[in-house]
């Protein structure tokens, strides 16, 4: 008769990481990007990384013609998030 022993694969004292509690080496821009809704954060990150527009629009599920509008909204939200972080 075979006996199996069940063991947990997670550490007992798992530490949770909160995007709000980042090290001091993270820039104000990065902290603000982490506060944005995912679609806007990804749009800016991918654009800044030099990813082609057609790839970004496909990845985000946004028509290429609407991408400039997404960028404008994302940049406005980013500026607001940066201002909010500075006033904290």
C-alpha cells in the first residue's frame, strides 16, 4: 500500500506586497503608473518601451485610431496621480 504525504507549497509566513508600499528607489512616475487603471498604465508603459502602435492597440483591444485618445487620457490620469502623490 502506497502512502502519500500532502505538503503545502507555499511558505508559512508569506509576505504580501502592496504597490503603495514600495521602496524609496521607485520614481514618482512609477508610483503614479501603479495607481492607474491597468489599460492606461499598460498603454504608457508599452509606448515608452517603443512597442509598435499596432501591437499596443491589439494587446489593449483598442482600435489604432483611438490609441491617441487613450494616451491623452492616460497622461491626464498620470499627471493627476503624480500631483496626488506629491500632496500626500
